[in-house]
C-alpha cells in the first residue's frame, strides 16, 4: 500500500506557474499529487516520474465530466481541484499538447475569476476597515491605550484583527495577481510553467508556523484570564495581600466593617478583592472596602462616619509602562476632576508619586519599578497615612 504524505503548499493559490512546477518537482522525487487543501497538499509516495502538470481555471468549483474527457483525449489526466483551479497531469513521454496554445484565448478563462476576486477584495477591504475602526475605538476612544493593553481587554481582538487584516491583504493580492496574469495573457505572454517556488515555500512555511502559534496563543489567552480571575469577599485581615487596608489608614480600633450594600455569588461587593491576570500585568488586584465608626459623625453632621477605600494594584511585565499607566488611570477613573488637579510630588521611595486632595477625598497614584498602586480614600485620615501604607504594600509586591 502506497504511503500518504502531506506537504505544506509553497505559495499562494493564485500562483499558477509555481504550483505547476512544484507538482512536477514532487513527482520527480516520488511524491504524486492526489488532493489539495487550504494549506497542505496530499501526495502518494511511489516511484519517481517525470510528469507535467497544468492548472486550468474555471469559476465553477466542480469541473464537468465532458471537460475532463476532452482533456483526457488530449493526453491530460484530471487529478484534483482546489477552489477555482483544476489540476491535470501528463507523463512527459506522452508529449501531450498544451491545454491552451493561445494565451489570449486562455485569458478568457480568467475573466469571471478576475471579476469575482475584485468583488471579494472590495467587500473584504470595507469589512476590515470597519474592524480596524472598532478596534481603534477600543484602544483610543477614552484616551487610555496603556490601560487597555495592561488589562488585556483588547489583546485578542487586536491580534485577530491583524490576522484578518493579513487575510484581507492576501485577498487583495490575489485579485491584483490574477488581473496582472490575465493582462499578460492578453498581450500574448505564456504562463511560466517552471516558475521558481522555493522562495515562497520558505516564506509560507515560516508564516504558517508563526500564524499557528499566534492564533493558538490568542485563542488560549481569554481562557487563561478567565481561569486566573477570582473575586472574593475581603477578609478582615490580609497581611499577605499587597493592598492598602482601610483599618491601616484609619488607625481607629472602633472601626468596623460596613453593612453589605450588595451580595452576589457569595461575595460582599462592598468589601471585596478581585485578582486578574494579563500577559503585560501578571499581578492585578482591585479592591473595595467600606467601614463605619459607631458614634462618630461626618463633620457636616448629616450621617454616621463611613470611610471607604478603593485600590488598584499592578505588577507590570515592562517597567517602562508605569508612567503611561498612571496617566491612563487618572483619565479613566476621575470624572469630576481634571488632570490639572493631580499634583506630582517628589518622594525618595517612589519613581513617581501623584496626589489629589479634595476635602475628605484623597487620591494617590504611585509607582516603583514595575509596580503601580492607585488608592482612592474617602475619610478623615491625612494624606501622609495613605502614602505610608502604599510604601509598605509596594515592598510586599516587590518581593
């Protein structure tokens, strides 16, 4: 029983001469074509033979029995079809005449395919422009591209859009190449049945491997993020977590946890922490914590004193992203205040320290190396207390 062998195709499907030459070279090595696929061709291993191959183009994907018989009578055996291309073979000793002896007449076989590919290219290009437009809005609509990148929200969409964009490019290239080939045939230029194929084979092999790896990783990425993500009720004490705690800032033994405003999935969302992961920020925490000091009132006297804190913690894969991330966090999470309300101050323990203070509200963004922490505290503790606690937590996350 003859052995079945699969080979990666050397070039794009519209390169007719290269495919014909490749089939002939494979036959000379004992690999005889049986079937063509999207990326691979199936061969049967047998005795090496000198065989000529020719590709005929027809807009109908299925060639008629009458046409197969007509070519057979001229010495050409039908082998297989792929898309609009139909492959015929003939042993050299038959000395069979060419399928098409008049290039101008052969050009008419490409007319319908030329129109179809031009139409497809137009549709694909419009579609890819729309996709790039949507991707652009994800990245830049709110002016926080680094935050989007760090969160991993658009990595998969970006890679897939680039991959689809490359597919659109090949569709356009196919349309241009077939039109150029048709023009050459009209001018009387024959198809080069011995066109070199090795250069494109190496390129396609590298490209196919790269695309397989990238698309595979892209498909896995959201599942990894989903598996790693976790949200839990924040424990009363958490010395190991690199988050700033409300009790550490308040320093009031009378402080107790505030009542839950919303419970879902067994999580107190008013006192919770969420862990997330992305390739560019493998450590991410987001927390909310609310408390109450019984008997103490807000200075304006309308209600009981209920301090709260929100934190975001990032450990980046690339330290150089920290500055841009801080800038994006300011833009994304501050709706009432402008960027000018945030003041940069020098601190020996931080690369960058930016603060904003407005009555009971204290906001601090700090970075050291690849670590970034944002704290939004609402209460009467002073700003220095917030900064000191951030300094301690950055030490934890740096270990």
